[in-house]
C-alpha cells in the first residue's frame, strides 16, 4: 500500500532497537486435513508464550475460524471484562479450508475480541495472508492477551519453529509503512516477502474506538505490501491498547497441498470448475475483476438503496460521479488482484499513483487498495461527497491510521446531519463547516483522529457516544439523535438503506455483532422481488442466510464467490429463495469441506448450516455473558425502518401514501405530512416487533431473544458454564 | 514464438503423442499427464487440443511462476507455483491441464517430441511471429 522501499539504514535502525523479551520454540509438524492441531497463546503482559491443543471435540463443535476464536475468547474473559482489560484478547483464526489455493476466496482470517464500540464480543473477517500462513506455521489460531509495558512485535517463524515477543521502539505505527518494514525486516531476501504477513493498526486506532486491523499481503509484481482490513468493531483499537505494533508470521514454502487435504483431486476439480465459471460469467455479471465491489454503487442508486445524507435518501442525481468508471482510471490492472492465492474473483483493486492533498503525507504519491463499495457509499454518498479522489484519499488515510471506513463514514454522515440540523456548531466541530459534501472537512476530521485532537477525537468514539455527548453537553434532543444515529448495539451501520425492506431491518438489527451486512442481505429478495412476503418467510430467510453466511467465517472463506457470480443455469434451474442460495455453489462447499477434512458425515448444505447454528447460538449466549444478547439490544434506529423527518417522507410520498391506504388502512387524503409520517411509524415499528417474534421462534429463542435450554441442548453446547449463563438470564426476566 | 500446430484432419487417434508427452515429462504412460489431448469425435474423427502459447495464463498467475522464455514459449517455474489452477480455469483454449498426483498444472512447452513421432504429420512445431 505504500510506495517507499525500506532502506538498509532504516532496517539497521529498526533492528538496533530490538530486544527479544521472550522466545518459544516448537516443532512445526505440518497441517493435517486442514488443521494444525494446536493454537498459539501469547501474553504480552508477562511475556508468556504457550501452545494449546486442538482436540477432536473442539473441531467437531466449533469447527474453526470464528468458532475457534469465540471458544478461546469465552475461556479467557469473564462477564466483567472490558475491551481495555488486560484479559481481553485478540483471537485470529483461518479455519480448515483456509489456505487451500485451488478455489477462489480461501484465504480469509476472522478476528474476534471484546469490542470498544459494543462492549461485547465482535467478529470481523478479512483477507490477506495472515490466517493461512499462521496455520501453515503450525497454529489454527493465535490468542494475544495482556497489555505490554513497551511497544512490541509478536513474530512467528513457521520454518524455524520459533515465536518471539520483540521490543520494537523504532518501528512505524501507521500501517502502510509498518507493513513494508515488516516485509523488509523478516524476509531474508526480497523474493521471500510474499511469505511474510503482518497484522497492525495505525495511530488513529490509538485515539478512536473504531480502530481496524490491517492484514498485509505482499504483491510480488508491484513490489508493495497491500492491506486488507478487519474493519468492524474496533479490534485495531484493542491492538494498540495492548501496545502491539504488529503480529507477524513468516512461512516459506506454501504449496497447493500445504493444507494436506484428504482428497486433492476433489478440491482441484471443484476449484478448476469455479475458476472457469468466473472466467465465463464475471464479465457478463458483476465484473468484480474489473471494478471490485464498487460495481454495487450504481445498482444501489438505481434501486434507491444507496445511503445518501446519513441514510435519509436512497439515491442522488450526482451519484454517477462515484460509479466504477470514475475509479477505473486510478486502477492498475497489470497483475492479479486476489488477496489470497488463486482468488480469480479478484475484487481487491489496486489504485496507484494517488497524490495526497492533505495530512501528514501530503504531496506524496501512494497506492491504496480498494475502495470497496462500503467505503464509496459510506464516505462518498452518505456524506454527499461525490469526489472519487476525496474517497480514495480518505480510504488511504483510514487504512494507514487503522480506522474502519464503515464506522467512519456512517459516523461522519451522522455528524454532518447534526451540523446541518443545528444540533452542533463550529464551536463543537473545531471550526469546520461540517455540511454534507464538504470533503476537505471530512479529511480534516480524519486527520484529527490521527492526531487525537479536536472534533476528530469525539467522532472517533462512534455514534453511540456522540449521541450521549451531543445530548448531555449541547442540549440536542436524545430522541431525535436516537432516530437518526445509525448504530445498533453500538456498532455503526454498513451502507444499505433498509427502510423498504423489513427483512433487512431484521438482518441488521438481529446481527450478533451489530448492523453489518455479512450476516444477511435480503433487500432484493424482500423489497425488490417480493419473494419472502410473510413473517414466516422472512423468519426462515433470517434463519437460513445468517447461519449460512456464518459458515464462511468458520472455514477461512470469503463469501463473495458464493453469490457474486452464479452458474449460468442458476436462475433457470431454481427460483426465489432457492435460487438465492445458489445450490451448485453450496454443493461446491460441501465438496471442499469433505475434500479437506475427510469428514464423510457432511453430505449436504444442511450439514454445513448445522455447524453454523452451533457457533451462532454460542455467540448469542456469549453476548448474554457480557450483559447483552437480549431483545432490548436488538432495537434499531427508526431511520433504518422508515422516514424520520417530513422531508424524507415527502421524498417517497407516493409509496408511503399507498402503504398507508393499502397496508395500514388509513386514507392519507387530507392528512398533513407529519400526521402521515407518525401513522406510518406506528405501523412499521409494530411490523418490526412482529418480525422479531417470528425470528426468535424460528431460531429456538424465547421472547426475550435468549436461546432456550432445549436449543442449547439440541445443539450440543450445554456446557455447565453456558447453561448457567442462559439460566441466569432466563430466570432474571421472571 | 515456438508453438505446436495441429491438423485434426490428419490425426488417426493413435495417442502416440500423449504417450510420448507423459513418458517424457512424468516418466509414466498416463494420458492424464499429457499436455496434448486427443479426443474422439466419432466417425473416426479426432480432436487435438494443445496450448497455443498465447500467454493469458501469465496474467492470472499470482506468483509469477508462469513466464515467457526467450523462444516465446510460456513455461512454468514449478518451484514458484502454488497450484491454484487459476491458469487452468482462465485458459482460453482449455489446454492447461492438471492431475491429482501433482499440485502444479501440466503445461506444453513446445518441446516437439510428439511432433517428431507423429506418424501422419498431424502435429508440427512452427515458429510464429509474436
């Protein structure tokens, strides 16, 4: 992501500062059928390093990835642990399929921690090489616990069988430089840099609660360390709290069978078929290889789902300015763009020769990955900034500062609306005219986060805390702030307008970690195609899809190759929700799982979903353990369910008037906009409540959203401490 | 650019080219390891499929293991290959192959041994302008 080669003098300077604080040796035994068979525990408080076994029961129950992460974290924290408590951990795992090279999207890591934004457990998935190379280095997961006394690097040498905690006073903090430094430091020759991967967070993560983790992957042709982000929930903030500059893994010797699968042929056949499908279908479907996820911006604007001006609207006449063609000219297409080997969907676009106009690197020419749709929609459309360069520059700085672009974009949009509504003024915003569309002000707030000063220090706390501050210190109406502040559970919304899709309101509101689209994306199925009209249908979709999507996180897989390209006959062989499941691809994943693990008991997609049900319910109970995980925490801001203001109502007056008369049974004739808006709100809030009831029932939860004892038993996770958590909370509701 | 050129009309389906290819490069008589493939089309007609050295595979290789040598032949540096098979899926002529006994794909390097042995002259080595 950077551009500067690290000089020999700089390397010598870095090395001169190093002191090995702890060293641990182990015998790398190689991966067997997708599992290394042990996890790595590192405590940076007392410099303890140890391995922990992965037994068959752990594999059967929690499978890997997010499942392993949650189980390890569950055992590390108590219900009183806060994000900045020493016992909080960052746990990272790939999963059994993670690291195969033959199928697209097989290099994901999942990071889990107690979140500074939500105060409960959060999971975030990310590309880059760390998770797979960690496994090939000998570990199915890494737990990092404690808070170091001085700045450290944790280094895993998977070839030498050595783990070190190294005092690292001289290394950079900002990730675009740090990742280059790690590649240069730990590769014994330039050709080895692809074998070195780091996890880091920048200076912004030190001053904000929305810090992200940057996972690196070295691009050998462009000779640059590129970065992918575990963005959600502030895990980068936790990393910097621990005074960890970087987690680094080196593993030289990756091959197509490093995962030692049971059935290489099955994996090769499935992978080659999928590569061919992408070759044939991607150019006539979503053009991921050309545009990355930003191809969505046009679609979302066309369907009135693109968040504009803090989710007030779903489209804008100027949106075209941030469509893909305006980014293509920045992209370099000279090399493959997969963020793991063999990902031919290749959505990680590479913007080159970006000349920075602001901030500490002003005037420098840099490169940046992305921007993803979420970044374009959040920082661009949602803030009314229709300037690709401003989006790219914000993307670069968010990444290197270690700031989640989604939380930043959504928080900025909220602050801009508060400014335009007169709830805050220039005295609060450090003199910045924070109107929608002010790209320079947006960038300045970002730099303030980097410096930990001014309004940036407030915005970096996220919307939930901004709401409290604006109400307590500046007299803003807390009810209005609740309505327009697009957060739930403390996490900022990702970038889709859900007002017209009840199912997706639930998709966001019920998501375990907070409103992120990786659990469910049902807007087309629900609002556009009307394929899940009843509460029962929606509840079924809100059971199946969150469970199915959870499965990717157990495996080390990316969700995109599942449904961002489809077999040619998918929509003719199947219809409705069945087509949305993409059955052929589900079967591909059955083949991959069996091919890697050799588990012949797994035969259908249902068997895969069953794995997720276990982990998903476990995470729900984990929320309960941390003091959340009940119905009151599944509430959503009204803006995600309907128009908060008259101006929003009027922007879709025809649609809303029709709903009043056809669904609510009220004749809108003669009613004022405010009256109509209030009537619609009563109806929509009632609908959301009914939806929640239906989903809880489908998931085997009680009316308060707690998994019943029967559900826990049926899933085989009725461990004594888990049962105690469920019983305590079930009984406390009387 | 040194390339194998085939003439399906001359092919008699003796499979000698496949024998020679797999025997030469994998020390095994196994048509699944050959980088030239002969398929029956029925009616004593045969389809011949072999790499035309177009080089599209070079562009999708994530490690740079595929490269064009001085003679214009696209070659695979096996030590650098991670067996992802992107090249297999993205081969325009479907002539990059793989086999479960090997993680790396099977790639024609226009060695010409098959052409030397072909009894009908259905295969020949030609040097084409790039």
